[in-house]
């Protein structure tokens, strides 16, 4: 006889008018810890990089109780959710998987009249019964809540980690790139159909140099893009980390405008506090040599009209630490001594790496402009390439790039290969 599975719902009030969802920190920790229990992630063929625990607790905490905003911290994304539920599944008393279901008031699709539901944060043992129980519970709750369309998996939306890994299991994921076991594809294909794909273009010096050579050849023929942009009053420069808050405030004004279009599926506009939250996280790993802005210097305040944010690969640091300190598993306590020791060890190693610019890999996290077809994007690519080369970077990843966005994936295809694919599914 097959052992029955038990579904546990962790959030006592999943429907909220103001995005307030009570969740004891002990329950949040149980939900977070599930990822460490997945056997595939400990297998030799896995390239999973486990998260920094304090950051993960912060990101996944929807509870705005005043003391929980201090620890673990609360993610402002949840402030515009109307429904949120975290699920654990047990079989014989052992937790074997998790999933989240949510509805986001800020997310809309022009062709959909009604609420859109999401699934995300999915983890499961290689067990069809366990996976089906999780997916069915999340789907049924969303449908009862009024969702007319359900998509996922995602870490909140297209501004975060979107989709399920379906190709590229042999590749090391870079910072904020999803990585899951191959057998998850079986579960999601039974649950739904393809909505859209996202790609990572992996670029080396050798693969990108022909594109850069073409830009250099144009310069030699008197067609220097930067000079042409200068005549139009456009200047490209690195940001000043010493003035990070003001730099980010200026970038904030164009982010939503540059990405709010049909070529960025699952995108939604950042709120002020969400943008500040992300900027605070990125500050820990950003290197000013890899962050550029394009400005319109013909106007008094030099408004930002383009930007490129490339992040050194934090996963390198986490992998190095975990290799040197093998065997870590999260404590059953809210934040145990072993958890503190690992997080602090990673942060110390990261700080040293950032200070000395010692990274082999980087991820092109954001690159866009509000002015199309005038060469700003090509200049940003070139500046980023030269800065990364000067740092000794050997591999760059341009991700996550939607299959509906030829303005980005076409130039990236001239610099590298789409070696990784993630898929968003639509429930049928």
C-alpha cells in the first residue's frame, strides 16, 4: 500500500487586502530548509548552489510584524499580493517537498481578463505522488481564489528568477539563475504547457571578440559609436559606488520604462520600496567597474537613458566556501550557530573577492535603454566586455533573456550561445 501524503499549509491568513501574511519564523525556516533535503542536490551530477540562509529567509518572509522586519526582514514584493500560501508535503512524517501559490495585484496581462495565479519556489523529491499533491493543492487554492490563468514556476515574477530549468543541467548557474533537477520537467509537463522560454547566453572572450572586432572596425572607418552618441549629447560612464544611493535613484526613473513592454513576459513594474530592496541587495556584490549608465548631457539634470548592470558571480564564492566546509545543513532552529557561521564565512570571502576584483565569472543582469536603434546598447556591451576582460573574467552569462525579445537575444547570439533554457508553464 502506498503511504498517503499530507499537505500542510503554513500561512494562517492567505487572503489579504494589504499584503500582510502572518507566518511564524519557525514555519518559514521549515519551508526554506526543504531545499537542502532534496537528494539530487547532493548528487555528483548536480550543480546546485545553495542560497545564503539569511538572505533566503529575508526574501521569502511575507510577515510584516514589526519585529520580523528586523529578523529575518520582509520582502516588499508581498505587499501587493492578494493571496499567498506556502505548502509543505509529508509522507510518513518526513517533509519531501514544498511550493508557493500567490496572486499579485500588480501583475496584469493585456489578453487576460481576471486574476492571474502563480506557483513558485517548487522543490520535490523524485516522487510523482509528492509532486502532484503539491501542484494540485496550489492550483486548487488559486482557482478557488478566482484565478483564471495560472503560470509558473517563478520566484515571484519576471523581475526575479523565472522559469524551470529544462536545458543546461551540466552548466554552473550564476548568481540569481534558477537551477533544478531534470525530473522536475516531468512534473511540470504533466501540470501544464509551455508559456514561454528564457535563455542564458554564455560568452567567452573568444566568442564575443568577433562582435567587438566589428565595433572596432567601425571605429577605424570613422564610424565611432561613442563619438556619434557624443554629438547627440549622450555620454556613457561607470557609476560611483561612493554615491550608490543617488546613482540608483537616477536609474530607478528609467527601469520600469525600459522594461515595461510585451517583449518582457511576466514583467511587472517595480514599486519604490521593491527597487530600494533590490538595490540594497545588489550593493553587497556590485563592482562599479561593471555598472554603467548612459546619460543625456544636453539636459541640466543629465537624466539616465540607459544602463548596464553586470554582477560578479556570487555563486563562485558560495561554492568555494561550501567546498571548504562540506557537510553543512541548516539548523532546525530559527537561525542556529552553524547557519550564522556559514553566512558570515561567505560574506567575509565575498568582501575580499569584491575588494580585489577576483572573479572568473559574471552575469549581465540588466542592460537596456529607453532610446532604441541608436547604438547605446552596443556601447554598453563593449564597455562591459572591456571591463570584464580587464578584471580577468573568463565567462559571462547574459540572462534571463525572453524568447520574445529579439532586441536582446539577437546581439547576444553574436557574442555567445544560448546554453541554458528555463521554461514558464501555463496550467491546462
